[in-house]
């Protein structure tokens, strides 16, 4: 989660290696917590996370605010079902976004060829 700046409170999931700078919070995987469930529940609380930002010119979320942020954690089996459901939806959205981008490029190419 980004902890400072214009995207303060933004939640994202990344499974590869990355450099975690001073302006974000990262969570390590845990055998008792489904990663996709956690992403989904935090996304559902996105507005509340945004409101944790403090500061007059550059918003930031302080560590104690995150440590005291409460989310519902059901049993692991339920987490897995919920997490997979939203993960599959996210993948479908990504696929559709890619298709839409390709169609827009195709339209632009046709328009350029037709009206040159």
C-alpha cells in the first residue's frame, strides 16, 4: 500500500520481486491469511484507507494508523473462496481491458488509413 503522496492509501498486489521504498507498506505472506482475500478486503476499505492520510501538503499514512486498522478475517477456507472469486474477476477485467486497448488501436489505424 502506498503510504505517501497523491496515491496515499492505494492498495495493490504484486507477486514478483520488487524494491519497497520508504513510501509504502508491504505485507509478507502468511499461512493463516489468503493473499487474494487480503487484497480484496483492503480494496473494499479503500476509501477508509484514503481517509487515514494526514498532512497539509503531502498526505501520508502513519504506521500506527495501519497497525490499528481493523479488517474482518474469516476462517481460512472462506478466505480462499472469497479471494479466488475476486482474483478471477480481476483477471477477467484485465483481459477485457487489454482487448479494449487493442480494439481502440485497431480503430485508430483504420481511421488513419481511411481519412488520410
